[in-house]
């Protein structure tokens, strides 16, 4: 039984209302690690969106055509993590062979994405909601867009924050957390959107 | 004479346990495993359930990875570690689903996400793949308890401020008169998690427990 939620509802829901970072706390390592510079944030956002879209498509095909018909849904964690790890490797090799400029821009972020909980998270969210393949792809795209959006906003704020004089013990990570709290509070205003 | 190595082993064991608990606290010092620390610290129950899960997976994967460390090919070690960890997470989620359904429901996908928790892969790579089984067990216990302590601190603050009372497995331990009628719901919502953890990180630094970056 597939969920009947419309594609546009899923997209807006994943991108803004149930934002990966601010309400589901997924993908926090790159969020705090890479959000110091705007250019890095954009590259990371695109890389994550791309891998999430591929991973969600692959895992959704596996879920709907292998796991459900053979009733082995309990194997999902092992299968998903292996599929994601293999996929990231393939993407890295393909990009390195075909587009060296793109590889230099995204290269260092790709291996990091394997252990990014956002990618496995989106696969599990899609499976929990019984999304069809099209719905899974839209939800991954929405999640990726939302992730990139928050990463860009955060890096803009942090570039300015570096110039400010925070108390010594708050500098760096703690003040980034407080900023994220304010950002999450602002995003809660969108919760009535749908 | 035969007692000498035993004593030093016991000392080493305690040293490893204490290290993870205080000096290398995974959440407050190494800033690892943030997703669960923020997502499931809404209540003490969730925090305890999650910590028990992490300790189980960490212990299991540390033991197995330490046992197979000599026959693990260097090139494919990371995929092997991930499969071992994923196996223990699958066992854990099946056990939780069967015996603790309410906890399983409220932890949701975060239980499965233990598999990508940086703490566990980090310990496998940095410790268990290089040390003996006994020391790996000590390391798992220390890091696991350090994680539990961090989860308890965050969830205590969030539950008390966010609901005005403290409830552990259905028993209300105490409730604060005014606060329980007008709870600061902000703290059990997502922004509250970021704020509490950010201020705790700052506090630990200020206390000098944390080294500056």
C-alpha cells in the first residue's frame, strides 16, 4: 500500500516544515563542519542533494520490488547502508573519470556523505511512510533542497559571526548551536503552511 | 609474581573506562553522535533507551571487530566494520520492536540510525581494530557511559523545563508547582535542543573541562 500524499505536499513538507537539519537533526556533522564558508556550503549542499536523490531512488526500488515481495523488511538497515556506500563509491569514480572540475569541487565531500545520517535517514523515512518510487524521489529532492537552503543561510550567518566578539567559551561551535536554535525557531513559523 | 600482570590489566581496564567517561566524552568533548543527542532527548525514558541501544551496539561491534582485527584486510576494513555494526543494530531494533514497543515507536528512525552514528564507527576504527578484546570492552563501556551521561544531562534539562516535571518509566518523581502548569514547551521542541546543547558545550568549555579548539 503506497501513501497517497501528493508530490507537492511531500516536497514542501520535506524541504521546509520537516527540515532535515532543523527539525529532524539529520546531517548535523556537515552542517556544523562545512557551514563556515558560503562556497563550501553550496558545494556540500549540491553533493548531498545529488547522493540523496540517487540513494532514495535505489533504496525505494529495492524496498518496493525486493524487500516487500519477499517479506524481508527487517534486513533494510544492512541492505541500505551497503547500497549507499557502494553508490557513493560509484558516483565518486564516475565523476573523477568524466568531469574533473566537478570532482575538484565535490570530491572531498563525497566520502563523508556515506556516514551522513541524512542519506540513510531519507531512505528509512521513505520506507516508513510507504512512499512509491516517484514519491521517494520527490521527498529526497525536497529534503536535499531544504538541507542546502539551511546550510547556505547558516554559512552566511557564520561568516558574519566570525567578525563579532563572542565570549571566549561561546566562540565557534557553541555559538553555532545557539544560532541554529534561533534558525529552528524561525523555521517553526512554517509549520502551519500545509 | 603471577598477580602482577592481572593488577596492571585491571588498572588499564579502569583507565580506559574513565577515559571515555570524562576526558574523551563523546558528546561534549569529541562532539560526536549529535543527531541522537538532540533528537531523542525529549524525555528521560527516550534518552535511557537510546543509551542502552548505543552501549549494546558499541559493545558488540567493539568485541567482534577486535576479535577479527588480525584477519581483516586493511583495504576493505570500513565496509566490514559497517556490516558488523549494521548486524548489531538490526538485532537491537528487532529486540526493541518485540519487547519494548512504546520505546521503539518513540525512538523511530533514530534507533536504526545508530548504524551511522560516528561514535561507533569511530571507536571501531580508532580503537577496537588496534587493541585487545578486554581493552576494547573497557573502551566501549567508557564511551557508552560517557554518551549516557551526556544524554541524561541534556534530557534532564529539557524534560524539567519543558514539562515542569520529571517522569521516569511512568512514575512522576517530582513536579514543580508553577512550571508544570505553564511549562516552557520551547525546550521540548527542536530549537530548545540546539539551545540546551549549545549552552552546555559553552559551560563545559568555561569550566575548563573542554580544551579550546
